């Protein structure tokens, strides 16, 4: 069964519909690659998926083990490489709203973040830098 439907709208813009929810995301080519940069670029979504997936998997683990990570934020930096043009590195800085996690909880958080499906799906040439701020 299809997951997404993407339509090219012209002028380097696409519209992506998540078929289960009917949610829509619009993408534009980035300003440094012939586009307007008015919306997420495709590689922005790629990088956002990395941080979002980590938070989701950490949230599942936290629920399973009886603690929460509510309010945790991720700052994502995407670094492009050239020849060929591609993502060379994704840096995520994960900041937790409080610092009273036990050593066991920190190990759970960090282990599951590395095992999120997006992290596991990235090509080995894409450097993954993860910083945890408790």
C-alpha cells in the first residue's frame, strides 16, 4: 500500500501527501540550488527525519521504562558535500528539559537513539554527529 503521493507543482516545488492522514508537506529547491527556499528542501526533510526518528524512539523507550523526555528538543545542522552534491554530515544536538536522568536512563536514551530506523538507514558515508545535553 502506498505511503505518500508526491506531485510536481512546477518551479522546483513539490507537494507530498501522507495518504493515511492526508497531511501535506510542500518542498522547494533550496536557494543555493536554483530554488526559492520558501519551504523545506528535500534534504531538509531528510535531516529532520533523523532527529524526529531519534526523539520518537527515545520517547518509546522512556515510556517503556517509566520516565519521560517531554519537552526535549533537537537542533539539526545539515552539511552538504559536493561532487556529487549530497548530505555529508548531519549534526543533532539533543537538549533535555531537566537533568535528573539516572545513569541507566541516559544509557537507554543514547542506545535507542543510535538504533532508530533512520540512523540505521543512512549511508555510512554520511557522518552522524549526536550531542546530548542533559
